[in-house]
């Protein structure tokens, strides 16, 4: 299974970007999906997640600005980012988390896409 993330770039503060993450197979249809980010010198953090049932969860720092969605027919997960701030600058990674049991999880990661927000 391969995840391919794209859509990053350089944008001014207040601008928007949409990240996409496509899978080589149908992993997303049977997995929770998420977007994480890692800024220089910081730990990777969860930005947004979406369950197989469509329930979403967001980090407080992005609530009201970012929207995660999924299209299982296209095996793709999206992250719409609006009102971007310089502190959103990071490498963004997509993730698929497949649970074989309530406590057994396998993670798949995309390669990361750089988002840079200038002030």
C-alpha cells in the first residue's frame, strides 16, 4: 500500500490550500484516515482525522479553518486549509490507520508535503 500526498506549497497568510492523499489500493475504505504535521524542532501532531463512518476530529488550533474529507470511490483523502497562518507551516503527512482489532492498529504513511505560510 502506498499513499501519495500532494497539494502543498507556499501561500500568504490568509490564503488557502487543499491537500490530497491518494492510495494505491482501497486502504482508505477500511481505515480511519488522518493528516498530521511536523514543524522543525517539533513533534508530529495530529491535525485532523476522519473515521470510516465519516466522524471527524480536529486539533483545536485548526478548528473552523481546516476540513478533512474522504472520497472512497477515488481512494483519496483531502484536507482543505483556509485562513492559513504562519504557524501552520510544516510538513504534512497523510495517514491510514487500519484496525484488525480494537487494540491492534497498523499505520500507513504518505511521504509528506511541505506547506509554507508567509506572513
